[in-house]
C-alpha cells in the first residue's frame, strides 16, 4: 500500500507491505543505513528515530504507522554539510567509540533537546534510558549533551 | 492470499466499518510495542490489521463533571507530561514514567496494556485502584462501558470480542483529598526497562483538616495472574492518622497477603521483601508532607 511521509524534510511516496517496519523501509527502501537494528525488540534503542518530534524505536513501528508524519533519522541531523551541534560535541567528548549505539543515542538526545533546551543530568539520563551503549559507560555521552546545551545556549544568547 | 490488509480508520464510523469483517485473524493496532514483536515472533503474515492510531480525537485527555477521560491513543508520555494528571492522579503519572523507556512511552498506550493482559502490566493495578472503566465499541456501532477489573480474565485473556475495540479509558475525578502513588520493583539488567516483579498502586482519601485517612485503596500487581486489591490493608488504613509507625504494620499486612497468594512458591520469595519495600516507598511518597 501507499505510504506518504516526510523523511528528513523530503516528501516520500513508497509502496510498502503492511508488515514492514519503519526500520525496514528506512534502511532497505530509502537506503538510510545510519539507523541500526540491534535487538529488534525495543530494548537497545539502536534503531531510534524521531517521529513528529519524539524519539521512537523504528523496530517497533509498522511503516504504515508513519503515514503523514515527519521523520528525522541520523542522516537528517547534518545541515548544509555541517554536522549538528550534538554530533560535534559527541566527537569532542569522545562519546563515540565503536559507534553502533551512536545514531540511536544521538536521536534520543536530539529529541530531548527539541523539547527541553536545558535538561538536567537526570533528564538526560532518562532520555537515553532506552539506549544501550556497551562502550562509553554513558558518562561521556552525558557530558556531550551538557556541552551541546552550554554552547547552544551561548550561540543563542 | 498470504498477505495482511491494513485498515486506517480516521473516524469512529470508519472504525466500526473496519470491525464488521473481524475474525480470529483481525488485529487491532495501538502503539505496536507489543503487537509488532508478537507479529514477528508468531510469524503472522495474513489477516487484517486495524490501526487505531489515526482515529481523530482519540489522543485527548478530557474531563467532565465526574470523570477523567483518556482517549485510546493517549500515550504514556502524554499522561506523564499532563500537569493535571501529574498533580492529581500521581499514581498514573508515576506509572507512565516507569514503563519501558522514553521511546516506549512515546508510542505505547493503555488499551494495549489492558488487552495484552500481562501479569506484569504496569497500568493494571493503577487502573484497578482508580476504579477505571474502558469504553468499548463493536462492529454494530454499539458502545458499552466495562470496569477494567471485569475486562481482564487472566494472563493474556480478556472479555473482548474480535469485533470490539477500546476507544476510551475513564475513571472518577479525584477529589481535593485524593492522594496517590505507584511503585514497582522489577528485574532487568538496568534500572530502566524493568519488568515488574511486584508493583503497588495506592490511592487514599486523606482529610488534612482532621488528619485522617478516610479511605484507602491498594492494588498489588505482578504477583497473581491478575492484579488484586489488598483488602486487609485497605481496612487497616481506614480512619487512621498517617504516621511512620503505620508503615511496618502495613508492610506486614501486605506481606501476609502476598504470601497467601504465592502459597509457598519458593521461586517467588523475593517478592515478599519487594512488597515490604514498596509499602514504605508508596506510603512515604503519599504522606511525605504530613509524617
Ligand atoms: C522494550 C519494552 C519495554 C516494555 N516495558 C513495559 C513496562 O515497563 N511495563 C509494562 O506494563 N509494559 C511494558 N511493555 C509492554 C508494552 O509496551 C505495553 O503493554 C503497552 O502498553 C502496549 O501498548 P501498545 O499501544 O503498544 O499496544 P499494541 O502493541 O498496539 O497492542 C497490544 C495488544 O492490545 C491490543 N490492542 C491495542 N489497542 C487496542 C484497542 N484500542 N482496543 C482493543 N485492543 C487493542 C492489540 O491487538 C494487541 O493484542 C514493554 C514493551 C517493550 C517492547
Ligand atoms: S533494534 Fe529497535 S530497540 Fe533494539
Ligand atoms: S559506542 Fe559502542 S555501543 Fe556505544
């Protein structure tokens, strides 16, 4: 059936099977391989994307459920060849090691900052509670979000 | 043909129309956090999926004279983010923020938790304590209101027919004296994503002027196949003044009740300590300003 939606600012029309999940079409039909599949069961968060401003596991959403919605994937963070501030602070803080969790982690953090420009450490922890990272121990990730908040604040003010 | 048909009703009339041909291969889809996993595990590949998520007007939290009404598409995140729910139906907000992760809370909804009827379903003790009902619509367009208590028959079992869908959850409006809390202790590798081993929802009518608990309602989840009222604890708290001294006694009563339900099941021994801990957490949470 026909799926019409917006992915990273581009309107898309695709023919999809009802049992296809959002992650399947992002990766296989749209070639957006930045979104990773880890567990396929909502536990690891590697597949996190943003749907209408909130973080969602794309492995638990049927593609058709995304009809008429706005999706942002990791590929949509970069603007005009420049990395998003969060991507830069992740690199600065060494919050990327093997990198498998990183796209999902970034999307969870981005969703947080879209709703809350000055989150507390507790709020950051809560926002990434559905994202598993085996490498960093989370501290560097939290630091990266803090840095983005602080520099973002300076840029705006 | 080995395929799913996917229906996307936008109005209740269209939902009723979609329900008309419902049979054992019809699946109602809410947030999908249980369904998509089951679909893949059971390798379901044919039948009809009726997607509730596009139905207009079902994503609202409303209030009338006597009831709070939650549309079937209200997510856990919406519950937690709603200032009224947070302030006046604390047990519901506290439950919502403890379900899964942010990503799950952004998609998952109450009807899915009820119909999934897992022993560990976090919303169930809360909805029982709130004396909540579900508004159900069928393929003839008829609606009825049934207590959540009477909907769940056992693990994975409900009274819902294939041609019925939950469109609303409603419960009596809290009074100015209503105070509540929810706690769960679970297993899981992390603090987050814990599946409840034991959960406890407690709602009280507390008259601050007389300093008296006029009524208490306690529901224990995840111990028996279906959550149950801790009747003795409810009687015990009635007409008492809240104090820290009450808590160990409350814990004893809850422990006894859980032990009776477990009937010496050794593998569940830890639930006994857990329920004691929850008695402290939940009671202190409710009465922190007066004890
Ligand atoms: C990683 C992870 C963590 C989780 N953590 C928790 C947790 O901490 N606590 C907890 O309680 N649960 C948890 N769950 C389970 C799940 O998220 C909840 O049960 C959730 O409330 C299901 O809601 P849904 O909208 O996603 O339901 P769906 O998956 O859409 O549906 C579930 C079932 O309900 C039926 N259904 C859905 N909506 C309706 C309706 N309106 N009318 C009739 N039938 C309907 C469906 O047909 C299906 O059988 C977790 C799941 C995952 C994947
Ligand atoms: S792949 Fe979706 S949560 Fe793990
Ligand atoms: S960087 Fe390796 S899992 Fe997070």
